[in-house]
C-alpha cells in the first residue's frame, strides 16, 4: 500500500513543480525522469559497441600506447548540444541521477550485445579528494554504477585514487592533456584487481590520456585486461 501512496504523492509534487528535461528544457511528461523521450530517441549515439574491433575509432586512440581490449562511448559530444547540456547538469548542477540513467541505458545496449560476460569489475576514473568534496560525488562513478546494475557486474568506486589535483582538461592542447595526467593515479589495493577483466569508466573521452594513464596503472598492478567506456566521445 505504501508504494502507491508514494507514487501518488510524487505525481502531485510534479504537478505543482513540473520538471524540465535536462537536455532540451521541455517539460517532462508522466513517467519520464530527467531526460524526455524525444531526447532519448534523438541523442547522438556512437554505436561503438557494434563496431568490429579493428574498425573501432575509439580503440584506435590507444594503439601503441596501452593494450585496451574494448573501447566504448555511448554518445557523441557536440558543443551547445543535448549531450553537453546533460554533462553540464551531471557535473555542475548536482544531477547525479543523469549518470546512472545513462549508465542503465547503455548497460542495456551492451548486455544485448553480450558484453556482460566480458567484465569482472567496473570502476570509474577517480576525482581528487578535494574536487570530490566540493562536488559531493564522482560523475563517472554514477555512470559506472548504472552500467553495473544492468550488466550485473560488480561495481567498485575506490579501486583507483588520484594523487594530485590537476586542472581541467577542457581547454588544453593535446600535449598539455598528456602532461597533465602523468603518474597521477594509484591502485588502492592491488589484491582487488588481480587477474580481473576491468571496465574503466570516464565521463568524456577526448585524447584518451586520462584513461590511458589509469589503464597502465591497473595493468601494472595485476589486472588481466582493461576495457574503457565513456558517456561521450569528443
């Protein structure tokens, strides 16, 4: 009986305080959460999980740098578009639920393609503790959690730690990005990743420098293999 009452109360609140889609700002309809149905249909999907490995452009970013097994990104990042607005809401407006929702959706796609049998552990690129304290959560971790829920793969938020608080990558050149992430990550407890197939998760994949740095640390600490996934690829 409690659940129906809770749903009725939620519907009543939504009538008084209607919420807008975080991607397009249109009012959400009944049953929609954070992202409207129209935006879900029209988001710029990469379908990178469908590409044969040698033809996967995201995977090619890591060639001759680090042996990545699979490389995925759910969406294409475009400035001033739906994806940028979703990421802004996730990172800077306290909408942690966006990461989990997108993780659930992409998890369903990956599961349909049988990737749920390819990973033993899902973990995010970590934030520095100072940035984590300010934001209150790690936006990549919410995406990792959403993926784990649907793929039914263990999710762990504290496999890696960031040893220095780097400045944002957004406006840096390719060389500056690489210099910015050198030797910044450590595995907290190597025993937790021994011989495991790890899916490493970030919010946006640009050059891949941050993911590469984390993957190298994981492999050096004993991981069997590392794959990477991001909410969006730029």
